């Protein structure tokens, strides 16, 4: 069971045409440790900002704070 899940999350900064994140799907389980790795500019910080609620995503399905069952 996941406590945080992202489904088909995409993000594009204002004034740009390129998607920083495109259709990201990931789920996180309680009491597990995760690392997010990637090249510079690959969207790691953007992903964490979306999870934290610092940035808002137009096309998203972000589920947190309750048990989430994958379909």
C-alpha cells in the first residue's frame, strides 16, 4: 500500500514549450527510504516541489495522506 502516489504527472514552466516532467508515475510506501537521481535539469527538484506543494501542476493526479491502492 502506498501513502503517496503520483499518476500521469506532467509539468511545464510558464513561458516554455518543453515539459520538465511528462506522465510521471510513482508511488511511495510508509517507512521506506527512496532516492531520486538523474542528470542536471532532469526534473528532480521540480518533482520534489510538486510533492511538497510548492509548485502546482496543471495536469496531475497526486494522491497523499491516505492509503492508495494501485489499479
